C-alpha cells in the first residue's frame, strides 16, 4: 500500500502514424507497469482490448438478459391475449391451452426476443459510452478521426519519463504534453499498486 | 514453423479405424438385407428399410461433400480471407463427392431396374390407366419424372463434379508455381466459384426435390430445397471443424489461429439456427394451413416417428443453441468437437427421418442397429477418402493473395 499523498498527474499524448508500432508501444508500456488510459484510432484495431488491458466486455450477459426478457414478455402477452382474455378460433386451431397452439406463437416469441436483445444492447452501449444527444465529443485530438493513432496516458512524474522514452523509441511521431492535474491525497491510495 | 508438419500422412491407426468401421458397416448392411422381411398387411416390401438406409448414407455424405464444395466456392466468391489457412481441409472433404455421386447413381439405376421401391414414381405402369399400379396424382406429374428426371440428375452430377474438380485442380496448380504474380489461379477460381454459386443455388433445391422430396411423390413443399441445403451445410461445417481440430491435435495446422476455429464455431452455431428456422418454417406453415395433402407428411412422422422427430429437433436446435452460445465454448476445442459430433449424428438422423416415413412408413419399429451399422460403413469410407485426399497436397496453400490475412486472423 502506498501512502496517501497528493500527486501530480501528467497528461501525455503519444501520436503514431500506424497501428503496428502503436500496438508494440502499448505492449512495452504495459510490460513496464504503466497503465494506458485510452487509445484513439481512425478505425477499429482487432485485438487491441487485450493489449491495452481493457477487461472483457459484459455486453453478452446483458444481451442474454434482454433476450430472456423479450421471450417472457412475448409469452405473457400472447398467453393473455390469445388464451386467457379472449380465445379466438383461428383456422380451427386449439385455443384453450398455450402449449397446444405454440407453433403459432414461435415467430412472435423469436421476433420479440431479437427486438429486446438488439435494442437493449444498443441502448446499453450508448448509455455506457455516454453517446447521448448533445454529448460532447471526448476525442483529445481531432486528427485521430483522420489518419493518426493516439495513446492517452495520465501518469506521475517518474512514470511519465519512462513512458516518454518508450513512446519515442517505438516510433511515436509526437509526444505531446497536455498539462497536468493534481490528484488529492484522498484519491491516491487506491491507485497505488 | 515445422516444415515436416506441412505434409499430412494418414496415421495407420486412422486407416485401421476406417477399415474397421467399413467392415462393421458392410457386415450390418448384409445382415440388414437378410433380416429385412416384408409385411403384406402394412404394404411393406422386403428390403425397403435396408435400401432406404443405404440411400440415407449415400445421400448424407454426398450432400455433405457437395456442401463443402459450396463452402469453398463461397469463400472465393465472397473474396473472404479468413478461411485460407483451412482451405486444404475443405478441399479434402470435397474429395468424397465423386464417391457420393457414384453411390447415388447406383441407387437410381437399381431403382429404375425395380430392384428397390424407394421411389413410388419409378413403379412400372404408374402413369398407365390400365395398369393396377396406376396412380392418378403421380400420372399428372409424370412429365417431370421419367426421362426429364434422368437428364436433370445426370446434369447435376456432371456439373457439381466438374466445378469441384476444377476448383481443387486450380488450387493445386497454384502450388506448383514458384510465384504467381497476377494471382491468375486465384482469379480463375473466383470466376469459377461465381458460376458455381449460381449452379448450386438452383440445383441444390431442384436436386433435393428430385432425389429426396420425390420419395413422398404425392407431397410437396416449396421450402424443402432450403431445408435439405441447410442440413447438408451444417454437416459439412461440422466435418470440416472436427477435421481441423483433429489435425491440430496431431500437431498439424499450427498456422491455423484460434480465431479461425472460433469462426468455424460461429458457423456451426449460425447454420444450426438456419436449419432450425427452415425446419420450423416448413412445419409451422403446414400445421397452420392444415391442408390434408400437406399435413399427411407430418402426420406419418407424428404417429410413427415421434421420438425421432423430437430427438432431431432438440439435438439439432436446442443443444447447439445452449452449448455454443458463449464465446469460451466456441474457443474450447474439446467442446467444439464433442458438440460437433453430436450434431453430426443429429443431422444423419434428420436424413433418416426425411427418408424413412416415405418408404418404410408405418412399418417403422424405431431406430436400430441397421441405421447405425449403415452409418458406420459410409462414415468409414468417408474418413478413408478424406484423409487420403488430405495427404495428397501440402496443408498450407501457396500463392493465395489472402494467405497472410488468414495467418493473422484474429477476432
């Protein structure tokens, strides 16, 4: 456990021309115990989440829960409408029990499951990334929407020096200092490794 | 990379295993023909079940290798790069196609010679009003059968075999070149595949009407072709996946990434759903519209094949859905192999369920050693042919423009 003292954190941007040296630099940074805040890229880079230490997404679990919700809602709805509240005779099909008429209900159950899973996932994603109407872009450097790749670091004094060296020796085009901020003593404990 | 492991040699154990399977299979086929007696009361001819089993085995493995050829062509036509490292495995599975075609042809010829009664419409005098075998419904359809049917059958066989053979030949020819600057063989295959896709799209449907749906000559379903197609596709995917994992276990295919196998797992999951979708759509529409001449198809199955019907549905739908849903399962080799094997048998049972009610009908007494024995024979032959084909060419392709992409494939 580290001691609780206020720390200065430096914001560093490592700008790259290509994703290959960027990935290499990320591996080296992580190997020397430096935490990568984020990476910005004009296009998706496959397998980068593992390299920069992003934990596995839990959206699949959400999708499953949303899907099951959709299945249940559809079943409940159709049971109430078609069996319980007002049994309709459609084409002479049995209508006094849900299971006897189940083939007719499968398409709706399926559609409702897909609907809830897809919309639930999309909404969760938007909310989790805070991509809501009127949200401000969090991009630190607009060039990353065109042809540049950027590693964002927020580090203490000694780590910043080490990181700078690693970035430069791994082909970073620019290493930009974007100011610093002070982390109050109360917050530094949890960050100490 | 270990260069020795780029050329596959069939392990003697595997050869032994395939011969044992074929031996057991052959023995049970002979026994099956001896023991399969007729039943006048149920209008059941002797040997019908035996012939139906031989038909199911021939058709299942022929369709499987055909679907593998389709899968290979699909990668070319879509210019997909991910599957380049496993192309030789897919090619090896297509090597069974001529064997499958030969078996089918044999069955058709024997049927035409009235040695078996799989096809009702092949009966003598079926369209002759003065004959005791006259059937009004079939007589109205007879223009589609007879000579026209034979012309189509021969065309499918020649077409499929020609395209598959050409695709594999071009792929091997590219290997022989030191460097293929224009990717000439690749582009030849892309063009060839585009045409093959067109041919396959039409013939996979029409051939399943002609060869499989015509067993129940009175009955028809417009969805039938796709239903058969999805079944053969999933079987091919399982066969390819199991082969890849088996080769990896033997120390071959080191260059195939985990992501490629993960993708095969995704295919397995997705096409299981495609099959379910088509199976259910066909069933639901017939159940809903309740037209006697359509419903009869499922009535026979419901009355005499209920256990098989539910088994097929659960093994081929619920089982892969639950088991292959998570990412970790699709990346676990043992899991994929285990589930693949079960689905593979499930789809063989599906073919049994498609064939038997139309031939054996209500004389069916449930699954028995006959089905499994016959399956063993064809499986043994399939393993023998495919492993031998695998050893004919290096496992790594050469001069393929997407090879590098495939070697670095990650998802």
